[in-house]
C-alpha cells in the first residue's frame, strides 16, 4: 500500500493514458483532456440487499473527473445519483468496480488512510447539512481541523476566516438549531473547506433551500471553483447548477446516460433538450 | 491544484476528546439524565440488596451473642435437667474443639482415656455430618433410604449387619441424591459406630449421674433458685459434679438467674387481683386483658414501679428485695429482648447460612442481571440514535479509535454519576429499612466498613457495565462506512 502511495507522484505524470482510455467512454471531453484526472471510476457497481430483495443502484459507471472542473450529476430521484456520490466520496463500499481518487484505489486504503483522505482531501456538503448539533458554528468548522492535527488557536483563526468567507462571521457562537437552513448550509460549506480540500462533493446542496438562498450557496460554490481551482462535483436537481458547471452528467437507472459539456446543452425555460 | 498525498490521520489529544464528549453530554442533557437514571436505579437495586444483607448479617451476629448471654440461665437449667439425646450430644461434640472445656467435661463424665475420647470425637464429627445430610432430605427420599428411623437410630440402622449395603443399593436407586462421603468411608464409620455409641452412652450415663448429684443438693429449691447462687456454693457443687463451669460463667449465670427469678416474681403478680386492677385502670382495660406486655410497659416508669411494689406488698406478694430501679431495669430489658427476638426471627436464614446465604446470593445475581440489561439497553439506545452523528464525524475525518473513545468515555462518565447516585440511594434505602426493622440494635451493629466496600463495588459494577455495554455498539458504528452508518436508522 505504502508503495502505491509513494509511487503515486510519478504516476501523476501519465494521466494522458488514463484520459485517453477514458476518452472512448466519455464522448465529449476533448477540451479537458489536458487536465489531470482526479476522480476515476471503473465499471462501478453497487447493490443493496434488504430483506432478501436486491436493489441495483449502480450498474457499471465509468467516469473521469478532471482537476479543477465543476461537474453536475443530474438524474431523477432513485437513479443512483446519491449512491454514485457516496462511492466517489469514499463514504461507501462498492459492490464491484473501482474508484480511483488521484489514481489511488480507494478500496486499497486502510481505515486510517481513509480517515486522512476524508479529512484532508475531500470536503462534503450534504442535503441535510449534517452539522453536529451540540457544537457552535465555529466548533463545527474547526472539528475537522482538530482531526487533521491543527493546533486549537490556529484552527480558531482559520475557522473565523472561513466563516467570514461564507458571510457568517458574526454568528460563530450560534448552534445549528439557532440558524436557518441557508445559514446551516453555509456553515457546512465552511466546514467542508476547513482542511483545504482538493475535491468538494455536494449532494443536493440546495434541495432543502428556497430559491434565493439556494442561489447564494451556488454562488459560493462557483466562486470557490473559479478562484481556488477546487474540483466541485455536485449531485443536484437544481437546473441553475447547469448554468455554472463545466460538464453535465446524467444518471438513469444506475447507468451513465449522457455526459456533455455545458455549451452543448441548450437550456430552455422549464425543460432541457 | 495540489496533488493528493495520503498518510495516516493525526491523533487527537485526550483533552480535545474529553471536550467533545462533555459537549455532547451537555447538549443531550435530558437523554443523558435518563441514562443516568437507569444506571442509578440498577445500581441502587444492587446496593439495596447488598446493604440489607450486610446489615442483616451483622445484626444476626449481634443478636445471637446477646441472646446467648440472656439465655445463659435457661441453658443451664436445661443442661441440669436432662442429659440430652445421643444426637444432641454428637452434635455438641462435633462442634467443639478437642481441647475445649465442653470436650474435657465429656471426657471427665464418661471417664474416657485420650484414645477413646479421640475415637468418640471422630465418630461424632462424621455422625453429625450424616445426620445433617438425612435432615436435609425430603420425606419420600428419606423413607426410601432409611425407612422411618430418626436421629441416631439412622446410624444404628447403617451399622446393623447389611445396613451399609442396603443403604448404598437404595442410594443408587434414588435420583439426584449424593451422599456426603464415599462408600468406603461410610462403611468404616458403620464398623466404628457401635463402639463409639457405647462410648457416647457412657458419657451420657456419666452426665446423668452428675445431674442427679447436683439435684440432690437442691433440696426443695428449683434449679433456677439454685443457679441464683451459682457464684457461691452451688457453683462448687456443679464443678464437683464434673461440669465445666468456670467462675466467670458462674457469675454471669447467677446474675441472669436472679433476674429471671425477679421477672417470675413480678409476673406472678398478674395472678393477684388488686395489681391487675391497678394496671387495668391505667390503660382503661378490663382486668382480664392485662398481660405481660402491659405489665412491663406499666413498670417502665419508676413512680409506677414504686406504686406497684407498694400494692404488691399490700396484697401479700413477695415484694421483699424488689426496688423501683430494679423493676424499671427489668422492664427495659424486657423491651430489648423483644427486639432481639424479633431480630433473631428476621435473620433466621442469615444465621443458618454460611457467606451471604443462598437467598441473598440469588437476589444479588438477579439484581446484577437486571442492572446489566438495563444499562446495556440504555447505552445501546444512546449509541444507536447517534449513528448519524458518528457517520458525520467519520466524513470529517475522525479516526475509528476516536469514536470509540468518545462513546466509552461518555458511558464511563454516565456510569460514574449514575453509580454514585445509585449507591447512595440504595444504601440509604437499605439502611433506613433495616433501621425500622431492628431499631436500636441496628445502630451498634451497622458494619460501616463493609457498607463502604459494598458501595464502592456497586459503583465499579455500574461503570464497568456501562462501559462494556457501550463498547459493542460503538465498535460496530465506528467500523461501518459512513453511509452504511447513516442508513442504519
């Protein structure tokens, strides 16, 4: 395992071969192929067994996400969108197939290394915010830093900076229960950024918010993507997301239905072609 | 864009973990207090049983020694009236050390040499054990094994020709009965028994002679009246007759005997009509309803006792030598004896049993079980309802170990608080109940050190159960992938 990790920087020099092999599956990414692949899945499958009934959530998905891009995952509910999200975030174990995060096979990592990966490299934003209820906004933001080994005073400083970034500096003492949904989601974004992640994974970040607040959240995400070059993967129903993403990905019945750059998709009011 | 490098996750200091745990408990204070309450109730139950049994045991011991002292005169009256059966003699010998005064007395009375005495004692020890075994059997089994024999007749049956064989055959056919000794030992005893029995009969005959000699000295006195002089001439008579009756015992016996005589004299006044009326008037009773309890209640106050003595003298009773102080002292003692006897009745099982006693041990076991299940359930609930939080913490990069530590710390903390509250409540309940049951007698017998040890034990049990009960669900939760944990609802 350790060998793979150490050999990994050299591997980064050859993403082209990976990208070209990917090229066959995803028809539309010529413009992106010069960028390194940061997430790659190979025939990813997942089924759930409950009470003896097998539900196929993913039936083999091959996708490559490039560093620094903003990609939206679209699809009706029950399409396997969230499952896919969990797989690429190393939050769940695939039934078969592989997930590579920066060319490291997630299945090969130990529990400790997984914790490190989740802590330092990926930021998660959930539909239900998932803040720790008994912690204040600042504590919620600094907890991942504590897990990451940052000293408390440094963590506090950075936490306040992040809260300022999402416009909640004056509410740092508030607990989640004392904040609105939009504010909670903004705290969640600040939290997801606490250890400077390379990847930001968002699972329907705007689904529980009204139009205006949702727009604010999306603006923050776009700003992060543009200025900090954070890779954003966003599973969503929200059509506004399409307006700001680089690529769109449709999942239906556990399969990759379509993958397209934004320019290729024509957006009409109320419907998509 | 920076490259992803994967290493081991940093470790969190204990202080940070403690703070996270404390915050968690503070936020869910209500839930935590319910868990604490469950632990407290369980530990209180445990502690209550423990403290009650400890106190009962101490009180039983105290009551037994005090009663033995109070009954000293009665005991000697009994010993001087009859030599007792062979069975009681066997048990008496089996229960005394070889060099004890009682053993020496037996040897003297039977005129046994050292070898004979040792032989008798060995037989007595085995015989007493066998008799205990037969006493513990139910009627049907006993009938099957030894027919209708009682007491030493059982041993005679065994010693008769073919007795042991018949017994072992019957034993083989009787289910769920194990004899206390292997067959060879039983056979050896059966061979020995006739000789030992003859020795015991000799002792018994000697004792009978001694009793006759003592009674010859009494002339027209009762035994009790004679014993009232036990610290004087009568004591010498007893010693000359061969009884083990050292001067300290003699003094105590004489004192008890004199008291008993006074009690008898005073209670005899109940036969006297004017005295009955005196007491009946006080309590607004019919003279026929006055009983000993009323009499002693009446005599508890010195002026009443003085009036009683005056009335007694006027009615022609034997009031000479009775003073009001003496009567009130006797009245007080009457009350104390009442309490002692009550304590003896209440603790009859404790006195008979070794250790904590079967019933108490069973109760303790059950309460431990209840305690364990209650705490496990509470901890399981706490952990299960926090699966989502655990999953979130894992998403944020918490190591599995940290999650375990958080939960085990939390449950230990709840265990400490619940255990302390429970132990205090249980001990308080147990002690106050015993206080009501035993009254003044309890106060001097309370085993404080044992109670404290018991309380410490109960607290430790509470903490250990809470921690152990939390480990499994926390371990399971920590090991799950975050999304798997979130799916468990």
